[in-house]
């Protein structure tokens, strides 16, 4: 028996936004971050290794157009009618001189069959002139801005070297939504120092933001990161969830989110060569199937415990 979606699925958002199927193609446009280049700090976020989510074709020696063309060839063999969203994913894709940032977006939109942009960035890196440009662009093509929120707790944000505050998240998300641009968010469940009750309070705060969509990921310890070294030195500071425990945590979280918030994903899947823990041995779609089954078993649904 097919298990129904008991949450508001991101695919439905895309079906409403487009009369055809769309696929994201990741782009590494060569940006950096203010907590890497010394503007706010050095070394980047303690958990971050961009190799975990960049496809092989995302290399900065290739232009934005070349990366997109390679992605189009890959997907086009199986789906010749597919259209594409250029997903500026690596690092902070609004960080730099505005004219240079805009040039890279326009290069992406000039590639055939690219019908919009998804722009990953930080809450402290959205200058008003760039937001004004994106608001105008959004009247012509699809644009979504995706903010790395990660946590709603300032102590956690400082501990993981994010270099921004929850207040900056509230301000950036609100300003972007007021400009008429769909806003995505990204959070990590299981960061050191954040227990179950902390995360339930976080869900309520996230739900209060004018977000369109949300990505939820489990904490993963990745080789070569500062957090991996911290774990080796003080493993007692970390709680690494087993898969069934995390599924119940994610369901508890989702029940506190408002019903109209589109949920794009619940887990991240890093290359085994880089992953230290937790290694559940599940693909994303296998995890989602287990989560949906568990929601049905529990009688759970998105928004059941949301504040009204």
C-alpha cells in the first residue's frame, strides 16, 4: 500500500511553479565566504567540506556556462524535454562585487533550457542593491534564494563559526520575502549542544519565518573538518543519531512546522570516502520512505503541533 505524504512536499511547489519538469544543476561559481577570507573569520564553518555536495563537474576552472552545459548533457540523455534551474550551491553565492555576481547569474540564464536560479547564501550576505536586482529578475524568470540558517541559537552559531546571528537570519529572510522572492532555508539537526527540546523550540522559530521551503539535514562528521577534530578530542560533546532515533526526531520537528512550508529533504548523503559518522547505509529516497511509514504509524503530520 502506498504511504501518503503527511507533509508538504517540495515537488508540489515546483509543479505549481512550472508547467514542465525541472531539474537543478549545481554550479560552483568560484565564490568564497566571509568566515573564510578573514572578513568575519577564518576556516569556514566547522562542519563544512564542500566536496560532500559538489558534483564532479563543479570545478572552478570551468565557467558557469560550461558546468551547466555538462549538467544538461548528463540529464538530457534520459530526459530530453527537461528544463533546468542553475543552482549556485558552493559557498556564499551573493558574496562579492554586485556587478560581478550579477554577471555570473546572467551567464547561467543565457544557457539554453535554463529557466531560473536557485542561489545559496548566508543571511549576512544580501546587500540591498543585489536584492533589488533579484526582485526585478524574479518578475522575468524564476528565482529562489536559499539561506543557510543551520541553527536558531546564537551560542551554537558562534560555536560552529557561522559568523552570523539568528537576528540576521530573521532580517534577511524577512527582507527577501518582502521583495516577493521565494525563500528557502537550511537547518542541521544534531549540532553539538542542541538537544531535543532545543530543536523543538527551533522548529517553532523556523516556522515563524516567512520561508517558502526548508531543507532539514542530520549532522554528519566529515573528514578534514574542524568539527571532525573536535569529535576526535571530545566525543562526549556530540550525540550522533541512529537512523530510527533521527526519524522520530525529524517527525517531532516537522509536527511543529506550519503546514504551508514546503519540505525539500530530511537528510544529506555524503560520499563514504569523506563520511566519519553516522553511516546509515541508506539512500535519500530510502530514508524518506521509512520516515513516511513511521509518520503513518505514529499518526503524525506536518503542523499537528504548530503554534496557532
